[in-house]
């Protein structure tokens, strides 16, 4: 029987404090909470792929190295310059300032747990 994998249908970051991280993604990025989430997680209504922050899985130590090392998380934003200003105003660590690239204007920042996140304005 043929099988088709279509790609990610959910992304979750393991974080030290899901509520703190959810507040960051809500307040600074403007994501909205989803009405339901698994135990130990806060789901956010990302589009086209749902996004969540969750407690670390058993055996995961977020203090060993940088969280998410080796993962490139990119999110689309229709107001990158405004979001960058909001990130700076909120004291968010900026990893790369807004620079034009193949996906448009694309700054990168570190979330409260140190996950590197890039936002871009070209779909």
C-alpha cells in the first residue's frame, strides 16, 4: 500500500516553564492560545502548522547545551519591522538583525529558553 508523508503537522518546543514561554509568544509575537492542549503543554494557534510549548520529555535536560541546537525554526510574519521593534523593546535577545535574504526580511531572536527563532516576511 502506498504511503505519503506530507510534512510536519505540529511543532512543540520543550521549555522550562510552558506558561512563561506561552506568555512570551502571545505578548511579543501575538500568537493566540488554542482552546485545547495536551497535559504539560500550552498550544498556540499557529498557521499553517499548530505550535506549542511543553514541559521537557523524560530524560531531556534543557540546561545541557543550547535548547533546540540544530533546529531551524522559521515563522512567517507580515510585519517583520514592527515585530523586530517589539522584540527589542521587550528586551528579547536579537541573534541577527533584520537582513534581506531569500525569504525576505528575516531577523532572528532567542526565546525565553534560548531557542533560536527566525521570522520572515516572504511566503
